[in-house]
């Protein structure tokens, strides 16, 4: 079983296909046992044997991946991570997902501070106005952003909200550079938020984690430290979702 797993790991690491001889060489297995293992993996759909004799990952690996993802979900992993790490206990932490041009909040851990901000599960806000939304938008390609904001119409929640697609692209470049997003009174006056994407692989973010607080509750220089703690939570959530 261990050797079969190593064959799957070798093909997953790339190149995506390999001959029997190259697999045997890379893994240091006898050619005969490598053949027997590959035949068994082909039989259960974990490998496919191409006409030229090379092997690649089979469709059953996708079935297993989907089953794993169905058994682990973002809200559960968010709650597990915040409980285990115990970070930012005084502040309200939220977990959101991107739905079109909105961020939808699916998880919340209310802070212990009397000044903690309250969020409702299921609440929707324009993604470009929020730290969690900007964090997730920063993981999209320019073409994906172009499709999402093709009409150029950006709703503003406050006078500080992003109002144009040019401004949005400029902000997202900053988010990508520093790894976190800041909402400075762009969702509500007097409130500042920091958001970090949850990356469980390449492509769009699986979600985002964010902290919200009254603007005067934390000095500006502490926001980077808060972002670092959020990144630890995000990494823990991503690992729970199956990220390497």
C-alpha cells in the first residue's frame, strides 16, 4: 500500500505521465513489483495506461478528491482553526466566500471585547468594499475580474469605498503584494478590517478570514501584526481543506 501511494505521489508531483521504467528508476522499486502495483492501480481507476505504455493519474483520484472536499467544509475548518489557535481573542473573526460580486459570511467567532463588531451569518456585502472580499478578488486573474466587473458599476457603501474598476485593479495589486487586504472605513464609517485569502490550491481562493474592529481600537502599525495572525488562521483552515 505504501509503495502504491508513492507511485501516485510521483505522478502527482510531475511530469503527469511516466513509463514503467522511469517510475521504477525514480522510486527505486524493482520493475516487476512496479508493474504489479501499476496494474492494480489501473484496475481500480487510480491510474490510466496510455497506448504508448506510460501511466498517468486516473479518474478515480478525482472522485476521491471530491469526496474528501464534501466531508470537510470551510465553516467547520474555520471554527476548528480559531478554537485551536486562540488568536485575536478580543476581536470578531469572520469567514466569507465569494458569490459573484458579493462576499457572503458563513462563519463567525465573536470577540471578547465590549467593542467587538457583530456580523450575521449569511450577510452579503459588495466584495470590493470589504477586506475579506478584496482578499478573495486578489486571487482572480485579470480576465476573471474583467468578466465580473464588465459593466464598470461599483456600488459604494461609504464615501471611502472603491468607486471605479481602475481603482479596484490598483488596490488589488497592493493586496497581492502585501498578502492581505485592509478595509479602512469602506464598509462602515469608524470601522477598519483586515482580510486574508484562504488558498487551498491554485486558482481562486476557497474563502477568506477577516477581523473587524473600531478604527481607534488598534494603532495603524499593528495591522500588519494582525494580518500575520490571520495568515496563521488561514493556513490552518487551508490545511484542513486539503492544501499541501
